[in-house]
């Protein structure tokens, strides 16, 4: 039995680069010459592939070179006897294509696995991946073998891929057997694969029934199509205790809750809009700029943060904002004035204009903590 696993045409990281666009892994150029982290001609990249269950030992991601023995059995059209990894020529329409394959024996690939590692390079959160592969079988042995396709995001816990149920090859050999190839597909759903996260696709095989020699089978084409939602947060947006806001802070009617002042210690930093929909954040109380103490942000008493930077301060009708008379820390420019006179504000206040922000949920949590501490 030969397991043909998907090679990658380019000898680099297998990347899912664009949401909704298929990343196809094939075996063009593979000659069964083994695996290496710096692959030579005819080899596959060990950063992308791991093989277990061979009598010569398991490979590791990024290890090698594995360029002799069971790891590198060469190219063949099939009907081999020695156990190990091959580059099989299989039919593909009127032409042929190359499959990464394994001929199982009593000491090779029974059981065994071949695992493909792919990276989320979309820059967004991937929530599902449409998976397609072409499976080829040469039913030339009087023994049935199993093949399962599973996935993992941590390389520890594996689950079945969508609609792809474990396959059993026929126990009875086909006289004058030739390669038969069929496409199978499934969906990997329920993911939360962050940008640069890794997805593992594992093909595993073992003896099922019968006795004697084993069939050869393999995969010569794999397609991964990522789907997702909101863009993954940019870890470089927040720095020096800064918070970016994308949306407006809007005053809300007094609901019988005592006024609470919310102080922010840090800078509200305008950042480029990354396509995240605008969102509104409501505050019941006053936003009070306070001097920067030079220390780390804390949640002791009120949430503390220095001056509001580049934001228009407005209030609901009939009130005017308190004026601290301060300027933004290190901004070099005074805070914009709303044009209204100073006075007491007994309701909420509104920061309008587009200060921008990647993490409104975080800011809302801080405000909630401050209000609760105030009311307790």
C-alpha cells in the first residue's frame, strides 16, 4: 500500500494567504528523494511534512535531511515491494501527475502517518477551511488498509475532517490492477485560527483485514481554502499604555445611577482605520484628564489615564464640559476645544470625532470596572 501525500511545489512554508482563495499543494518536481529543511531538487520540505511509522524512524518538522532508506525510495509507476516513501506517477486525465506515496509493509507504515503543516498568512482570523484532496489507489494486494484524514490546530488533539469518513481499501486484489483516483472533500469548521497560526492535516493508515502484501495508495493534490471574519488584532497598535478608539463616545441619559468620573492614565492614540466598522461607546459620567504619574496603568480606584489626545469634547444638550486646562502629554499641540464655556456637567460627556481604536471591548471593560468601584 502506498500513501501518496501532497508535496509542495515551492519549497517554502505552505501558506494560506488569502481568505476565499485556494492554496493548492501538489508534487511537481518531487522524485522520492526524501525530506529536508533546505530541500534539494526532488525533495520535499520537512518544515511542511512529517512522516511517522517507518522502520528507519520518524521524521520531525524542520528536521533532516532524510534522504536515504525508507524516506527516499525514488520514483515509480507502482507495483513496488519495498516499504517506504515513493514519488508515484498516477493518471490525471489524459496525462499523469506525481503523488507522494508510501508502500506499507509489516514494519513500515502499519500504522503510519503523514502530516502537512500549513500557516494562516491571511492576516485575519480563519474560522473554517474547505479541504479537497485527490486520493489514488492501486489495489494490487490481498489485504485491506484504512486511511483517515484528520486535522488539529495544536498537533496534539486531532479530529475528523468534515464529511471525509475513514476509507477502507478492498481486501481482494484487482487482477492487473491500475491506479484509480478520486477526489474527496470536506470542511474544517469551528476554527479560531489566528494570524500566523498553524493548521495540521494528518493522513493516517493501518492494516484493516486480510493477509499478504498491501495495496499502494496516495494523494497527489490538496486544496485548502480559508474563510474567516474580522481581521486579527495588530499587536503593534497598542504601545506606551496607549489606547486607540474607532468610533464615538456618546453621552447617555441619567438612569438614576450616581455620577462617576472615569480617569484614564495613558494616551488615546489616533491610529489608521484598518477597516474595522465604527462602533459607539456610551459613558454615564465624566471623562477626566489627569496628570501622568509616570507609572504603570493600574486599576486602583478609578481607571487612570493622562490626557485625551486629538478628540473634540462635546456634551449632551444643555450642559458644557469641565475644562481641565491641560494639554495632551507629549503631543506638542493643545487639546482641541469644543468652543463651549467651562461649567459643570451633570450627565455624560461625549468624545466625538474619530479617535481610532482596535480594542473597544477592552476599554469598555475598564470603564465598567471603574464604575463598579465608584458605586461600591
